[in-house]
C-alpha cells in the first residue's frame, strides 16, 4: 500500500521533480544500491559528496546528498567496454 505525502527519489522521477538534497535512503534507491551502508561507504571514501544539514552546535549529523553529487558520482564511474 502506497502512502500519500512527501515525494521521494525514484528512478522514474525526472530531475525537475526531485529534491535538491536527498536523504541516505533516497540516494540508496536512486543509485540502486542494496544498503544504506553502501551509500555511507561511498561518502566516507570521498567518492560521493554529502552535506551536513544539522544545526550549528548540534552533536548529531543530518546528512544529505546533493542531487548534483549523485550525477557527479555516476559520471565518475568507469565505462564498461565489453559487458
């Protein structure tokens, strides 16, 4: 059963309808990764850029992945010549 409400990033949404800052689960779905850990691993390694949206002085992080960072990551992947 689908819930009505906030739009989330999916493969079917054109960029114009997607949020500029994606949550970790949205990024995971958009890239077709199997787990949130796969997204965090790419952030830690520097291959995928993220921003911290937490309020100044907060001890917690509120990570978001800019949509253009997802595009940059995809462009950085090596091409497949002989699949």
